[in-house]
């Protein structure tokens, strides 16, 4: 089987799978409709972008439709960027300002208008034959690679900020979704880097190398999307988002330093801290796996902003760690109770507010230096 036939078969499989996954995302019942639609759009555009071998079988000569198909690649990362925003922030909505993300796509097509879109077939053929010298294609290649770099950087910055916001305001394990999105974006970055290398060979005397890399990209892309959908389908609660109006503590501090001294005096800090600790010890809100800083703020009537400064800045702990310390200490008391020796580690972690064994083990070891199992064994050995 030669390279061309392998490329066509691989493209056909990838195209079918991408379209099927996109269709599934559109019709599946979920609260995250916007996120699903945006990712489905990303899949569709990516499928169209990689369908060149099949498209060239049906359209033998250069055409406006074929060039437009190529230009659709300018929409891939803008739509992925909007998708990431919709996953991270619960209040995200599409607005007219988001149309600005389509400007590179518009600029790329306008550049091609005079000498490709608006000319006859003979001129189009001449344009493609001499593509290495065409300033429009050089402009578009520089623009697409610049766009990739900017959007990949922007996505990583959004994920970094969203994760920090989550840790400062939530106490369950859903921050792992941001770690996982980091992984997914990293893999996509590698994929685009390989595509960049492919394009270098495409405009050189080693086009056969470019075709070989293209097959690898199509196969890798197929596995990446299947991996992503498998993860999302099997973990429906993975993507727990936050309010975009929340601010990082460091930003709050910067704002207050720029305007006036911190609102809370040391005396007020002490009063609020006593109030907070009393509530934590008496009411044990940490037993709720999904407790948020907003929940505690409403319960003890301390503004979220002040409570966030108290925990994340004054105590120098993420809200996530602050809550987990109470959970771990509660678990330690259960483990130390000789009348509860028959309670399993799994039962204990759910009882104290954790919702996964991995997050429980990580938090327990961070606080005590030991895993729950080794801590229990140490206690037994000390009593012998």
C-alpha cells in the first residue's frame, strides 16, 4: 500500500470519527450545552482541515472552495480558546466582542481575494504552481503560526488562573479538571508543533517527508480526540467551573494597596478568625465534599472578599488546603479511636468529606507525612 492510499484511508477514518464525536456532543443531554457546541465546532473544523486528501479526489483543480477549506484552520484555535473559557467559567456567554477572534480568518481570505478568489481557473492554477513565491500564502503562513503561538499561550494563562481561583474558593477535587485540561492543551501544542515541521518540509524539496508527517498527525489527532471524549464521558462531573467575576487574592491585595490600606485591621482579622474557627469546629462544614468559600461566607456573614483574604492571604493557605486540614484532622481522630478499628480507609475518607482516595491520601500525607494506612499501622504498633 503506497503513501497516498494510506493517507486517504487514515483521513477517511479520522473524518468519520470526528464527525461522529461532534454529532454526539451536539445531541447528548447535558447542562454544558455551550461547551459541547464549541468543542463540536472545533472537531468539525479540524476534520475539514485534515480532509484535504479526500477533497482532492473530488476536486482535481484549484477552487475557491478548496482554498476556503484551507483557510478554516484560522478558526480552530479561536474556537478552542472560547471552549476553554466556557469550561472554566460558569457564567461564560458568547458576546459580540468574541467576533474579533474571526479577524485572522477574515484577513487571510481578504489577502487571497485579488489574485485567487476573484480570478479564473487558469490564474488559480498558476497561483498554486508558483505558491512558493506568492506573498499572500507567505503572509497567511506567518499569520497562522503567530496565531497558534498567541492562542496556546492565552489558553495556558486562562487555565493557570482558573486553577488558582478554584483552589482559593473550592474544596473538592475538581481542580484536577484544570490539570487535565493543561495536559490536553500540552498535547495539542505538540501536535501543532509537529504540523509546523510538516509545513517546513511542504515548502521544501522533501514533500514526501511532509506527507508522512501528515499521516502521523491525522492518526495522532484521532487518538487525542477519542482520549478527550473518553475522559469527559466517563467523568461527567470532571469539569466543575467557577464564576469569572472572582478575583485572585494577589489581585485583590494589589487593588487595595493601590487605593488604600487593607480593609481588615489586625483586630478585625483576629475576630473573623475566631468566628471562622468556631464555625468550622462546631458545624463541621468541611464534611460537605462540595463546600465553597461562598457557602462559609454566607453562613458566618463575612464577605467573600474578606474571608478570602483571611484564609488565602493572612493564613497563607488555599481554601482547598484550609478545608482539607480539618478533614485530615477529623480522619486522624477516627484512626486513633480504638473502637473504630474496623472502619475501612475508604469509609473514613467519605465520612470526613473527601470524594476520592487519591485526594485523601495526598492531603493526609501532606499534613502528617504518612499515608492513612501507614498512620494506622504506626498507631497499632505503638499500642502493642
